[in-house]
């Protein structure tokens, strides 16, 4: 993981925080910790932006361009990002660095890059019209500044709709002296939301209703789990630049919020919690001691952000008798083939939207559905074994594992069917006992896929 900028650096051994690793219950004695040398930040599913030194200046090269991003296996979308990545590659620097960032615009429209929260000369602030001319298609702008701050920052296009197409990246400034207590692992995640109609690869940036939720450009269960060893101290940096605020919740552990988009919070202001409200344009650092072994889910707690492509549920969720009928195709169920594409009733709404599309949503009923009108084999199965269709509100949720499609070293050893419980803006914090931790690290080094999980016997009847 420690590729790029810091790849040549040694990771300091020996915990200097005064918390002897031998004191923890795992018996672990050799652990990497932060110290005088910054601990590189791991950004699952995202690359680091390499740099070179020119006359004492750290030089980066960012290319704004159209990117294809696979949110889930088979679900690839046309988004905008940098250097082939969406979100853009992570930039890591040290406090005090002189930094030059060459930005080339390979997009078909003007852009500019804003350095969010940076205390730098206004000419470098990246606001088109106000502080600079927009960078035209094919054009270049060179940003250069000295960084005296430290913390979790980010860069993004300062064109609003370009933000909604994905033009953001992490910008980590390591402090001159590492914060105490030192951490063994340091991760970064960018959360985003998307409105993407079925069979359409281009996000609708005008929509206020979102059906794809991502962490580092992946929707659960394709989000690569965060791997830590039991007993380690962990920092996770979170950044949000979308239309919604996200209450991000960790299972099984309390954490403290140790940083904001403005930098480090004094320890005297820390308090225990397990959910952090990650507002738009904010960054939050959280830290915790990974005391309890297990595969702990880490997710936005807005229910609509805990699922994928929820528009596909619209058919069975709504209307019998009035309005659009259930049991139609996904496109019919969303009213996509009725009228012309710009008709008001087809305006910015997805699924259970309130607003322009609300008229379609009023006609909800609890009248009995027919089994063949349900979506998904799971439901058909359930319905054949009772009369759940007599239950008002039925159906609500689906359970559809896809373990093998998202298998990777970091998923090794997860419970079979795990993937059905990880959807939308979710990932896993896997607090692993030493033996399993070493095994996953070994698989990572080999670049091997996780062993496919066998289906447990009690589940085979419904597959
Ligand atoms: Cu959310």
C-alpha cells in the first residue's frame, strides 16, 4: 500500500506513545507506528500521486479528465476525475513543503482546482473568475505554494457540477511531529453520492435524490475492507464533498474525533462517540484502539445510503391499481419510456423521490401482489411459503450475496454471504487476530484473490 511518495521510507518501529504494544491483549510485540517519519496514509481503492523534487520543490502533475469507474462489478460509470482515477489520486506532503502542482485540463470544458482549506496566496486559490482565469480545454495552470498547515485536506474542481461528477482528491499534510498518541494505521476515505438512472452510465448532476453511494469510488461490497491488527491504534480520515451530510458509524468500538478540515483538535476537546456527522465540505479524523477482534461494519447510517441502486425496488415497492403498475421492467417502473425524455414528470427524481416525481409515488397500496410481480428470486421464494404480500409495506429489503464477485485478499476469511450485508456507503473495519492478519497481509503481498466462500448448507435451498 505504501507506494509512491513514501515508498522509499522506513516505517519507524517501536511505539513511542508510551503505550507499550506488549500491554495489549494480543501479545503483539512488533508493530509499525507513526513517529518522526510520517506513517503513509492508506487510501483503499485509490492510487497515490507520485511526485519529484525540483530545486527543493515537490512537484506533482494532475490531469483533469473523464474516467471510467466501476462502482460494483459490472457497474461502470462515466465520471470525471484526475489521472485516470475517481476520486483523484491522493497527494501526501509534509508540513512546510514547497509544492508545485501542474494541472492540465483534458476535459471538454473549462475547469480550475481549489485547495480546500489551504492558507495560501489568493492567486493560488483556484476559483475561476475570482482568482484566476478558468483553465480552458487543453490548457494548463501551475499552482505553487508553501504549506505551513497539517491535517486532512482535499482538492477539488471549483465548478459545482464538476464536483458532482467526481472531481475531488485527498490532500494529506503530515505534521512536522507526529500527533500523540501515535497510530499504527492511517486510512483515508472520500464519500460521495450519485444519481444514475438504470442503463445510463452518466451521473445526473442535477438530481437531489441519490441511488449510488460510494467510499473511495466503490459501493459496498466492492469497497476494499480496512485491515488492522487487533490491539493497533487506528486513524481514519473522512472527507465529504457532495449534496448530503453523512452520519458515519463504526460498530463495536468507540472512537474520538481528533481532527477536522481545519486540522488537529486539542485532546482536551475529545469525547467518546461512535458516529461522526460528516457534513458537506468537511473532513473528520477519527481515532480508536482496535480492541475487539471481528469484522466491524463502518457505514453511513442514512438508510437510503445503505443500499445500492435502490431505484430497482421502485416497481415492487409501489402501486397496484393506480399509477404505474408493479411487475414492470425497471425502466417502465421509473416512467422512463413514457413521454419524451425531458418531460417534467421524468425530471430529477429517482425512485421514492419527493418533489417533481411525487405524484407517481402517492399511489401506494397494500393490496395483495401476485408472486410473479415481485422482483428477485428471494422474494418469490418467500412468497411461495406464506402470504407476506398481505403484510402492508411488503416488500422492503433484499438479501443478495455476491461474495465471489468482490473477492480480494482483504476479504479472505469473511463469513460466507457477508457481501449481502455491505451495500452503498459501507465498508468493513476488519480487526484481525495476529494469525489471520498475517495471512491477509501475505495474500495482499501475493496479490491473490480471497478464497471464494462456500455457501453454508442452510442457505442452499433458496439460491
Ligand atoms: Cu449518507
